[in-house]
C-alpha cells in the first residue's frame, strides 16, 4: 500500500543493515574502553539508533532529544527549538549524536554548540544518510552510512508529513505526492 507512492528504492533493507553493522563495528573499535552516551534525535533517528546500538559492543547509555527546525515545512526555518530535552547530563560524557539524515546542517550545528556549552567531554556525529549538496554549515559527520542525492527520501524513519517512516527501506517519494504542497 505504501509502496505505490514510492518512485524508486534507493537503499534496500539489506543494504541498510550491512551499513549499520559496519558503522557499529567502527564505533566499537573507536570507543574501546569508553562508555559513551548515545543521543537519538527524534523522531527520524529512532529506527537507526535502536539498530545501531545492537552492533556497538560497548557499555552505552542512551537518551533522546527532540528538536524542530522544520515543522511540516520543506525548508528549515533556521530557528531550532527544543521540543524534548535530554534526561541525562552530558557533562564530561563522550557523546555520540545519532541522526537519520543531515541536510543543511542547521539542527546539528545548533546541537553541537549546545552540548559543548553543557560541557560534553567529546562529541561525535553518526548519520545514516548525508546530503552534502545542501549544506549551509561547514559540518562533517564522523560516521556516515551513505551519501544520498538531493531527492525527497522517505522510509526507515524518514517522513513526509509524518508518514512513511515505517517503510523498511529508503525510497524516493513520487513527486505527485508532495507537489501540491510545493507551490
Ligand atoms: C530531520 C532530520 C534532522 C534534520 C536535518 O528532522 O532528522 O534532524 O531534519 O536537517 P538539517 O540538517 O537541515 O537541520 P525533522 O526536523 O524532519 O524531524 P523528524 O526527525 O521528527 O522527522
């Protein structure tokens, strides 16, 4: 039913799973002997984060934060709002921020500054998808699952008007689905 709105599959379920496994292994090696705090940025990254930590052979704490700079708009407002804050202190912690996608970099630019201000010991960023063509801030993630072109991608956490997050793969949405809202 959801599949009829998808123009093409960009990343299959198997490819997602393979990439997450190797990201988890790389993080495990890099954080050997440490106990990082993994921060999931809701809502999109929830799917990725819960799969990723299963491949991190480390003592980790997890927490969630919800920030909003888009609402249901196509373009970021540039103004980032905290909708739900962390319940764990980041002071002196090695923090790993988990994102589903980095687009303009507005959200992470804000978050990295905030967590530095709150005195995290170190901050690294892992993102499943990266859209480097759209970047407004000079922000480079430490771990990247895949680079994607500037297309409207949904699935595996990514939404269009809050829908399609539950697709098991990442696909490109048909233009006819979102074009009414473009004008
Ligand atoms: C998406 C994504 C990032 C942000 C990236 O979240 O999860 O947080 O946008 O865009 P940026 O690099 O231009 O800031 P969104 O606001 O769509 O919320 P969601 O995760 O709840 O869908």
